[in-house]
C-alpha cells in the first residue's frame, strides 16, 4: 500500500514549519510518521525535496508519494513450515520453535507465526490476530493453541481468563532451590526503571506460578512450572524474583551472565490442555524436549559427574 497526496498549504499556515503544517492537514497520520516521510525524500514542496524545518508561507503545492509503514500494511501470508501437533475445523495446536516471533511488530514485520498461519489457513484473516489466543516469547519453544473461528477464539480466551487452560513449562534456572517446590504469588507489571522488562511491582496484575524441581544440579535446576495466570514474562520474572533467573536469559540476567553454550532463555512450553470449545472433550498434548534444551541438561549432568 502507498500514500499519494497533492495538497496546497493554506495561507493561514504562513511562517510554520513544513512538518507542523502537514501534521494539521493530515490528522490521520502522526507528526512522527510525516517527519519520516520528509526525511526519506517522499515530500516535495513546489517540486523540490524539503526538510522538516522548511518554512511555508501559504500557496505552495505539496506532493507526497510514500509507501505505507509496515504497521499500516495488511499482514501478508507467507509460506513457512509449521509443526502442527493437532488440527480440526476449530482449533490448531502448534509446537513453536525457539527463534520464531509470534506476532508482527517493530523489527519483525514479516516471517512471524501469524504470517505463516495466514498462508496455512487463509480464513484466519477474518479472525482477530489470525486466531492467536496466547503468545510465547520469541526464544521460548513449545505448545500454543490457535483458534480457527471467532467462536473458538472467544471460548478459549474465556477459558484462559477462568484459568481453565493447563499450561506446564520446563525451565532451567540458576542456583540451588530450597525448598524444591513452592508457589510464587507476586503481582507483575512493567518495570518502572526499564520498560523492556517486567517486574514484581506492588500495583501489578495478580500472578501465580507453581514450581517443582525435577532435577537439582550443582549450580542449576531443571524445574517444572505450572501457570495459574498468564502475565507477560511470568515465569522469567517470578523465578528471577526468588533468586533463580533462567539460564540464557539476557533480559533478566544480562548478556555477560548468559550461559556460554545456550543462547536463549531456557524455557519450553511442555504441556497444554483445555476443554475443546465445541466437542467439550478434554484434550492434552506434550511437546518433546528441543535438542538444545536436552543438550543443556546433558551438559549440566556431565558437570555434576566431573
């Protein structure tokens, strides 16, 4: 999609900057976006490229010819391999690999799970977010459910809100756990000092995670986590909060503290279960452990035996 405008600067705008004038003349577009158009050479003032600060005096002809920003474009269907664990007319369960972004956004407008879903099932273009009910972080692997109809999506979102969807994760976290099992009940919200991170904050949304150590190693543990709620980065934040950040998690422990041989947060959505929105049958799936995750456990085991 592209934008093509030809307009005239009103005399009452005389003395203004070009970007100020255009921001008022084109209220459907932000001033920041208009400034980007000018910087890219997509705005001609009386046939000549202008700058943001160019003064206008009224009567000038402005010609704008630019491509729409990716965020304004319809999402494109893309042929990509999907590991589909289950599919019927209403739902799909997908085993997402680490490294795949779920939804288009800044820096990742293409090549996402949503783009792949639109290619696999074109009718998903009529379902909000192409049927995506819940997300996994880019570097988290494992099971996700996708609704293929609006009715299924509504039912699954309600089930999530009612805590009726079973989600179990495997994680590898730093340190020695004592006790080896527990419940973390701590509200999560945006970190006030770093907007990229989430944190346990007093005015955050309620969040509960149950954890159980499956194998304690010398300086790390393989942990099973059951989500009672579904906050952004919940397991990563909760385990960091109790002093056990995930191995490989550059966001919450910093790049210098990342594990030398494991280059993502050690988190895998291992089990997913819910009541089918139409058949009312309880269904449950398990995703095999990814090779890199298994390799990490093998390395920790070998370190204990050394």
